[in-house]
């Protein structure tokens, strides 16, 4: 997965006020680094089971539970999903596109805009996925 964020992470002022001066400095430094729009690439290995597929769109984290997915388009090899999310005062909207290139390779993209307390952060990621094997080991 490779992507870029621009803008300022939309952390609520009340959250920032609860942090110690050291914690707030650390968070503000991280926010400034993200606001610079640096490109970030990560590599993940996960097991996608039939049960996970049956649950529908899920980024695999707590944030996904706060999102309402709407299927925009779907075919045998691709999907486009619109997301509307609301969590802890933050509102975000975006689109996820996934396309199976062949039985072993998938590519996709995620574009989101997250806003709160006058701050907006835009997220643009692309990803590729590759089938590794027929069974999940260690999961």
C-alpha cells in the first residue's frame, strides 16, 4: 500500500487539551509531519477468509465500524464503494475502488476526506494485493 496524506489531522481541541505538554508536543510534531504530505509505503500480510468476505467492506480496524458503506458499482472483477463515516466528532467521506486484475492479483485505491474542528485531512492511497496460498497459516 502506498499513499499520501495532506492537510492537518482533524483532532478535536478537547482531545488535545487532555494531553500532557509532552504528549501534545509529540502529537503536534506528528501532525506537522503528516501535513507535509510525505508519501508512505507499507507492506502487510493478512488472511482473507470467506467469513471476512461475507461481512463486506472492512479496513480491518476500529474505524471501519463507524462507516456506512454504499455500493456504487459492482461487477465480477471490480467494486466501487462510497463511505460515509462519523466517529468522535470527525466526519469523513470517500471512495474505495477494487479491481481483480486476474485470479491472483488485485489493485485498488482509497480517497478520503476527514474533517473536524476546522481541520481537514485528505488521504489518497493505492494498493496491490497478491494471492499467496490456499490456507492461512498461524491464524
